[in-house]
């Protein structure tokens, strides 16, 4: 079973050539960085014209590990379906206009042994937060599979447990999909998102709320695990839709964050 794209033609171009050109351009705009390849990233998930440039600043840093990273644990929040715990899929692959991304079924089978993880296809069918990350991954990585996870109502401990189970070594990337504040005016959003970024860098996930980040649940779990492992996280980009393709009256915030190991 293949999971078909739900937001091709809306969140990003459905035409493969146009999509590839857009991704390439955004990656080229991102400043090159010679520092260690991130172990984990937090990236936004809006339409690419709004948040793609911010996401690209994190994905560009994966290029030196294009042949090393073979598994991406990809987690984001549920926008359309309410449920408790974490949702995985029976799909063997996720499809985008750029081709097929295989699912690491063995890792999914391992996850569902946890009492708070179950197969919920409807949580994946129309969800955009994971899908919009795939064209970036398809561009910067050579041969990889994904472990796609949609988070519902879940504790930071549950998220942390799932991520730690699949943490792995340099072959594994953890990618959390989350936007920041929603629908404030430009200056208010800038202030709120700066405060949120300071909390994220301080690993103070207990202080985050849904107005801080729509992906507060998966972000909190990653931060809890980072604190446990004595890892640091840093902000590499912080903008909003008023900086990219939207007006400044009602914006959505976007941040890119990395954890190096």
C-alpha cells in the first residue's frame, strides 16, 4: 500500500520539474555550513512559498551526510484527526511528485509494541506536516527510508520514549515538523516566536503551549530527550510568513532548529 500525496498542487507544485527547481533554489539560498551534520532538526510545514526557505536552512546541513543517513524518523502533529498517542501507517511507501519514499516497516513494527502507538490510517491520509518534508529529504539524501509518525494527544515522555527507541547512530536523522505562532500581527509574532525559541534553546519544553507551536507535542518530546541526553539545540533561522510570501497583518511563525551530537 502506498500513501498518495494529499497536498501536491496546493502546499507545493505537483509538477515534478517545478517542484525540484523550487527545492533546489531554496537549498541554494540557504547559507552553506561546514559544522557537524545535525542529529535532529525541527522544521516548519506550511506551503513551501511561505516556510520552505526556513526549512531549507536545516536541510542544507544534511548534504554532507547524503550517503550516511539511511533512516529518517519523521514526526509531526495531527491537524485533522483527534486521537490519543501516536499514529503510524501500514503504508509501504509515501509518494510525492519526486517519486517513492519507502517506509521502514521493521521500525514501525517495533514502535507499535508501545502501548500508546497504533495504526491510524486516517491520521496520515490527509496530513500535510510530514508530506511537505519529503521533497527536501528526497533532494538532499541518496538512499533512505522513513518512519512516519503523526502525534495526537501524547505526553512528552511518550514522545521521548518513541524517539529514543529509534535514535540510532549517524544513519538515523530525527526530523520534527512544527510551525510556531499562528495569526498574530507581524511584530507580535516576532516577539512571541523569539520567546518560544529561547524556551526551545533552554530545553524548557514544559513552558511551551499550543500558541507557541502547533507541533508542541512532538517538539516537547524531542526537547525532553535532548535534556536527558545532555544535548543542546540551537536556532538557525527564525522568520514568519510576513518575511516570505504573506502580508504582515496575520502571520504564521517558522523556525529551524538543530541538535548536533
